[in-house]
């Protein structure tokens, strides 16, 4: 297939133009809502298709399903804008037509490959499926939402593969390049990207770093949208999501021993996901997608109640408590306790019918009823589950002294006491829980709860609500394993 490029006039914001025009081998773009990062990545891939025919590149995401459900669709829309049509100019996940040119290095499988008419191949890679990343050398790599990628994993598995697939590509623009686009890192997410900012100050590092706000894309978004965001958003949310502010944490953290090792991303069940084909965005995710969950084990949930209702979801093994999910509803979205209960039942619809047991923890306000309701919050939630086939057991509930739980959960995270289980968290399904935990601060001997106030500007799902549900679960469910017996009570000598 012989094609010639055709000029097309279009608008690209100045930050995007500088990023795409930069010639450094390492490039970083950090930008927020509505900036057009997917459009930029789409252009970057097209540029490499034209400049390096027959080359082999990686498009890297944190998880395989994230690429197919969230990322690929807007990139394909960008290609369509420039006139590139799937099935004619490129194919996804299938062996290419015979009239397509062959690449210098053919992939072993086309399951996760985009093949272009001129032989350029783009491997859709992720850190949770390392086997699909293997297969020889790569000529370039683009990492999307790079804040979700662990630096050690990237350095070990991806960076060494960027060494070229054929000598004829040597010296071509973009050959051996590494590009990173991301939203603003937060907490322990993606802090290593700021090392690239430091590296960019030294020309010898061949690194370009740039940040952009939503206002840089005002010609596309329009002043009406931007001013509406400024007018209606809480100030802190506006600063983070529109103005792309970096939020630095100061003071004492509530969970000082919570580290990167406690979070994992390799949680997708590809034995099931692969049966759905390449159009994963057409399917609603449920528990069958989750490798870290067992349909043959009970499920534990823990509540934090209020206008914002949330639950943490975990399964306990002999030596590990694994937080596999987190869900919430907000009264401002006209959602109530029943909606949250039904969301849980829908997601875990395929749990084994002989093991549909739920253990229920939470704070003491769950013993109250809403308005004129006959049932308290715990029972209201449990009633919905029972109607849908679950057996629900109320466990110990109640508030816990802040300093006590701070001390105990820090002990859990340090993993020094052999009597205690390890604690692990699904970084994809529990993203809001992670932000809640990593944002929680100490104020004297208390957890700082100011983020829960409406004027704080913090989203409810990122405030301390989730962290409280998490605390109740670990204190009431695990602390008893090391509690000292109480010898101060009544003694009966018969």
C-alpha cells in the first residue's frame, strides 16, 4: 500500500506543540483534565509510523485492561481525525493483511499488537502482563498515565528493551526515544517522574520536561467550560485538576509505614479477559476480571457512613488481608445505601453460590437509622444482600481511638510481628482508598479530619472516609490476634 501524507490544518495548544516538537530522546508531559494527552499520544505514534516504517514500538500502560477500556479509544479517535481508518490503514489484535508491509521484527503473537500498512508495529504493553512485553528489541516507547507505573518495573523490564530492531533505523528522528505522559503525580504515585524534571536541567541528560494546565487548551475547551469549572469546583479540586498544581504533603502522616510494596497492579484475570476480545470497553467489569479475588472465599466489607457512604472490600487468607476493591455512593448523586449494596451485588454476582458469605465491619453510626427508616444502616445494607442470596454476619463495630489505630496499623505495615498478617492493596480497584490513606495526616494525637468538610475542596472519595472504613476493619478484625488478656476483671473462686 503506497500512501502519501496530506497536509491537514488543525489546532494544537502551545504546550502540546512544544512537547511534540522537542527532539530529546526522553520526554515528559504532565497535564490535567481536558488537556488532550491522548490526542498528543495519537499524533506521536503517527509521527513514528511515518518517520520509522517497519519499526517496532511499545505503547505502555499500567494495566492491560486499562489500555483497552480507557486509553486506546481516544487515540483511535485522533487517528480517525487525520483520516486513518481501522481495517484499512491499521489493524488491532489480528494478523495483518498480506498487502501490508512486513516489519523488521515480527511479533510472535498479534493479540496485543497494532500493525500499520507500512510495517510499523505497536505492541500494547502493560506491567501486569510482562509476558506480552517480551519479544526482542524496541525502537521507541510511549508510556501513558506514567504515574501508575513503578519505576523499578520500568527500569527492569522496559528500558533495556529500547535498543533498536534494525540498523537501518539508526539516526531516524525519535529512534530509541522514551516518552511519558501523565496526570499530576500524587502521594506515592509517580513521584519518580519529578526526577525527570531535575534531569531536564542538564543538557547532557537529553531530557525534555513540560507541564500544562487546562487553560492551555482553552481554544478547544472554550472559556465557558473553563469558567464554569472555576466557578463551580471546590478551590482545591480546581487547582489540582484544572491548574495542574503539584500537591506537596507536609506534617506527620497517619500511615507512616505504608509503602510502595503494599500495592500491586497485577490483578486482572486474563483467562477471562482474553475471551472478550479487543473491545473491552464494550463490557461492564465484574469480579470475573479479578485475579486477586477468590469466588470460593467469604468477603469482608467495612463501612463508613454518612452523606458519603463507602465500603472497603477484602478477603482474608491465613497470612494476608488483601483489599481487593472499594466502592462508594454520594447522596449528592441521589444515591443511597441500597444503591451501594446493589453495586456490590452486581459486581460480585458470579461469586460461588456455596460461599456467598459477607462479614460486616464499620463505625458505630451504622447502628442509627436514616430518617423514618425502620432498619439501621447496617441492617439496611445487609437486607439488600440477603435478598440477593448472601449471608451477612455483623462483626464487631465501633469507633477506635485515633492514636491506638495509628500505632497498630503502622505495626501491621512494618510486618515485623509474625503473629500478624501482611496487608496488601489492589492499586487499580482501590485507587480512591489509596489517595485517602496517603493523604491522611496527624493533628496532635488525632487523625486530621478536615478533608471531610465541604469547604476543604477535597473530593469525598479522597477525604478520610475511606481510610476510616479501612481502620475499623483492621482494628476490629486483626487487632485481637495480639491483644493481651485482661486480668483485671472479676475473679470467681467458686
